[in-house]
C-alpha cells in the first residue's frame, strides 16, 4: 500500500497521541529499518532504547519460535517452566535476590510504588495512608494516572486530574533537597540515574551515591528507574554503576528486556523487601508469561554474549568525541554516556524537530526530546563504521548553513 494512504489510515483510525516523523517502516534488521518503498534508514532511536539488541535479532527469534510451539500464556494461576529461569537469570545478572515480572515500564514503576508503600506501612511503621515518595523535577516514569500525577511536564498532566497524592517533587541532582524533603512518612526516593526523556540530564558524580546514603541513614527505600538507561545503554549494565556505590534497593527494568519483540518489565529487590507482597496483593494476567520469559532470557543472553555493555561504552566514547568536533552555531552542548547521547540546541535553532526531519531525509532516524535536544541512541550492536557513516550525515545536517 502507498505511504500516504498508510499514514492517512493511521490518522483516521488511530487516536492522535503521537506526532510521528513522515516515514512508514515495514522491515527492520540490526540497526537498519526499511520504509514501504524499500528505502533504508539507520535507526538512531531504537524505540527509546527498547531495541538495544537491534531489530529482529536472530537469536531472540529462535528463542521465540521455539517457545511459540510449546506454550505462550498460562497466567500466574499456574506455574510455567520459563518464569523461574527468567527470574533467576535476571537476578544473577543484576545481583538482586528477587524479581516481580510485569509487562510495560509504567506498570513496573507502579509496582515499585506499591511495594514501597506497603513496605512503609508494614516494615517502617508509617501510619496508614500517609506514605510519601520523593521524586525529581523533570522526571519521566511513564503515563499512568499515578505516574503523571508527579510529572512536572505540563502537557503530561493537564486535563488528566484528579491526581494521585503522596508524592513530593524536588530538584534533581541536589542532595540538600532530598535531605530537607525526607520526613517520618517518607518511604522511598524514586529517580532516574540519567534523565533521558528530560533531555539526557546527567547528574554530578557522587549524587546517586549520596542519595543512596541518605536513604540508608533515614530508613527510606532508594528506587531507580533504569527502564531506558539500563541493560547496557549507557556503557554499564546499569547507569548507577557509573557512580561510586549507588546500588538501589529497588531497580525497575523494562524496554530492552523484551529485545524489541515483546513488552517485558520487572522490579528487582531483596527478599526482605518483597516479603511484604503476599499472594493476591498484586498481579498481571500477562506478567511472567512463558513467551515473554523466554524472550527476556534470550534478550539478556544477547546483551551478555555480544558484549553489548562494553561495546556501548567504547563506541559511545568514540561517537561522543566525534560529535564534539561539530562546528554548528546551533549547538549549545553535547553530552552523553555510552550510546545515550544528546545534542542540546540553542533556543534560536527553533527546536530539535526540524533537525530530526532533515536527518530523516538523509536516512538517519532519531527523535527530539524536550524540544531542544536531539537524542542519539542507536542499537548497541552498531559497528564503528556505521557510526562513521551516521556521523557524516549528522555533520552534513548540523553544519548546513542554510538549515
Ligand atoms: C519508557 C520509560 C518508562 C515507561 O515505559 P513504558 O513501557 O512506555 O510504559 C518509564 N520510565 C522510563 C525512564 C522510561 O524511559
């Protein structure tokens, strides 16, 4: 079918909650995607880091096909023979004791919030209904009512009230703000180790360790949302590892856990924290299903076997150093960790979107985040030569005096 008809069909039958670039994709492999006329693009968004392993990875396809012929869904009313293996692999890889499987990222964040609140009432002794969770300005944790209740992004909130109570919003990258905000009813601090949607905002070294220490001292749970930054994206398995000693009490993972095939998310924590969750407290029809579990196991295996964490660190460093040589009047700052890189443009540039559109016409797909930041987050399987090709395109577009 013709591209314009396909776009019109989406716009006619699908609610307009996105404003996509003008390209219709029908095929993908590795870092490459193809539009309906067969034109080939580099994918430098990776579905917001859900495609760290690249598109249609053969090893993951093989695991899916194997599982498809056996059993795909049991519900948690019964045991299945994949969930335990998945949870074990995930716990071993991340050095956590237990996992609680969900599907989407937002669901896993909601789960972490529920666990923290119940821990607060049953273990910390906070009075019923009083639990408070500290979050940061400029956060992104998903789109449910409770999560947008503590967003500071006007568009994410406006028109969606009434909001969920029990959240206190403070400045990011500011330890004093956390110390001041903690009170007797504080059960948790929830933050992203790098604010990705917020514009690739990287806190000072020592900040996360400081938060972890403050939390420990005050008997408050430290919760990190690594749905986007985790599983190799920033050049470490988890972004908190860039800091000194910042292992959280609860870690939320998603996106690349499903290898780009399937929504799989999880909350990781210690046995003593998960003790507060008893049968019937929380659940999900699809969470922990055998197909998703098999996919997640294969997705993790690819990250380990193909050294995607090390690749991300090495190629990220290489890509960032190249980007820093760009001579463009529009560029305000270039920052990143591993293969999560943002180019912040000056206000006079008129927003990042027109640059993303120009990059698309040169066959490189990426998306603006926060108006003025172009985010580059290619699949971690990318090769050095492909980074060189991408850089040529980026240079051509950003250094174009007429743009
Ligand atoms: C994408 C994302 C989420 C939400 O995940 P969904 O699967 O879209 O619900 C939450 N937190 C962070 C940091 C994310 O990047």
